């Protein structure tokens, strides 16, 4: 009988980053693969599931409007437990640092099922930044048995916390698998509003913002910075696929709806978003995944956060940490868009986060772990800090 892998994810980025793993494992047909959505996100998750044609076996459908962290944690724990009892998996796989990740790992631990953590070992030194992701991933790593660390730096962080070296595999980040596969497809037809925006002369700045620790005043400062830059440089167009969280929409729609240079869209399907990144000149974001994707596409990124668990892009020179101070954001953005050499220094296509083969390494390692292969995969060695 094939071993059962129970793969769970709940939000847009987890789905994008687990899609290559699910598809690779299913293609090989060495395991019984059971997928479980927590539904922490709804529309934004469904968009990805549809885009990658992911087969889904269970859906806890837990999302509520303006949900609390307590709701997500308890609903995931309650929802997954009976599924683990019924499916009797040999391994539960979780991804990243969302509350789905932590709660699913805890549910597996309560059933004494080993956990494999994909994207293990990312760290900042501040448990409140990003919040609650820094604690979610630390707790998931405490609960995990296998660590799929994306980079050598993540491996180092796990070792420093006492993880056994034989439990860690450096795989590269699976987001680069998803990105490379998607970026090589033709651009999709744009919705009219975006097509018009892309035809405008002048630089294009792609914006995304959503982090919980930035709700309220920090987001208001970001909105004011965008407004100020729009007033100072009428040629700049901001392309802003806005997150569905009402806490985000209230701030940005309120402040920027009347600013002609800001073009809002609904969250975009992954393929459209990747091609929009390719079309943009600069990305300003607080996203984790986009910090990993932009360097591969050679796009300068201003990271609107106080900390990052992804120092590789900064060391490689493609990303810059600018915080949420409106003056700093406006200054750095204007510098990039007006000083050609400052732009060229950041616009390097580098691949510190992966080489497009992370899912293969994970599948190879799982086969090794379950005795279906005699040798473990070699580590991803694309980048050494
Ligand atoms: C969550 C993750 C965060 C991740 C982000 C990716 C936690 C605590 N946060 O943050 O780590 O970086 O996803 O985007 O795990 N909503 C919808 N439809 C959707 C998605 C969200 O309406 O498809 C609205 C709902 O009102 C929901 C709110 O957004 O209550 C917030 O969603 P939630 O998952 O709690 O937080 P995110 O900020 O999306
Ligand atoms: N993304 C997308 N559509 C959008 C905005 C982002 O498909 O409209 C993708 C993006 O390419 C990246 C991921 O979603 O892979 C990032 O998600 P998000 O910023 O919500 O979460 P984080 O990475 O910060 O956890």
C-alpha cells in the first residue's frame, strides 16, 4: 500500500508554493496524495487552485470576514483532526508561516503524525515582525520532523536552534518553480483597465500591501507616500492589485480612489500577476513571496517592512528595506525612477531563492525517507550567504 501524504494549505501564497509539490508528487504516483484546503482565504485561494488545476480532496472552508487569529487557529485544529483520523496519513505537509501552517502542524502533532515543513527556517529576530508569521514559523519548526529549507541561510538558522542536520534538506524555494513555469507562458489578455494603464507613457510601479502589523497608521503612511509621488511625478502609474482584506481596502481605497495615476484591480490570477511584474519597472511591496520572485525577473523591489526574513535579495542588491515611513518610501522610489544608474544597480536578474527544481528535491527526499529510493537529493547550492 502506498504511503499517504496529507498536504494542507490555506492562503494564496501557500497554494502557489505548494502547487509545484502537489503536482510533482502526483505525477510520480509513488504516494497517495491527499490535499486539504483550510480555506483561510477563499476567493484568493480558489484563484490559485483553479489556475494550477490542483486536485482538492478536503476543504474546511473556515474564512470569515475580518477574521481573528483565534478563529483561524481553532477552526483549523477542529477541522483537521477528524480528517487525520479518517485518512491516517504517514506524513502531514505544511508550508510557510501562516496561521493555517501552525495550526495544521499542531493538529498533526496531537495525532502523533510527523510533519514536513516546506519553507522552514526563515527568521527575523523579532517575534512581532512580521506578525504573527515569525511565531507561526518558529512554532511550526518546533513541531516538524523534516525541514525543507529554501536556502543555506534558512538551514543555518535551523541548525542554530538545534535541529538535527540529517532532518534538513536545502531545496530552493518552490515559488521559483511556480514562477519559472508561469513566466515562460505567454502573457494573458489584460482586463481593459490594466491594458489602458500599461499603454500610458512613463514608469510603472507595481504595489501590493497586506501585512497585519501594518494595518492602520503604517498603511496610511504608505498611501500618503503614493499620493505624494503621484503629485510630484504625474507620469508615474501605480498598478495596485488590492488584497481582499477590508482592513487594507478601507485605507487605500479611501486615500487613493481619486488619484488618477493609481489603477486599482482585484487580486489577479497568478499568471496575470507574474506578467504584470514582468511589465512593471519597480515593485513596492510588503509581500514575502514577491520579494522572492522579483529578483528572478530582475525587478528592483522596495520592501515596505521594518524587518525581512529574506536577506538574500537585499544582499544580492535587488531589494531594499524601506520600512513604512512615507518620506523614505517617496524618496527611494523617486530616486529609482529618476536616476538611471541607481535603477540599473538594482535591476539585476539573480536567483538567490531557487532554481526551479525545489519540488523535485522534495519529492526525491520523500521517496528516500519512505524507502523508495536509495540516495537523498543533493542540496540546492545556488546561493551561499
Ligand atoms: C494571511 C496570512 C499571511 C499571508 C497572507 C497572504 C495569517 C495570520 N496571515 O494574511 O501570513 O502573508 O495571508 O495573503 O495567517 N479575505 C477575503 N477573501 C480572501 C482572502 C481574504 O475576503 O480570499 C478577507 C477576509 O475578510 C479575511 C481577511 O481578508 O478575514 C484577512 O484574511 P487573513 O487570512 O486573516 O489575513 P491576511 O492578511 O490575508
Ligand atoms: N500574487 C498573485 N496575485 C496578486 C498579487 C500577488 O497571484 O494579485 C502572488 C505573488 O506573485 C506571490 C504571492 O501571490 O507569489 C504573494 O502573496 P501575498 O503577498 O498575499 O502573501 P505573502 O507572500 O506575503 O505571504
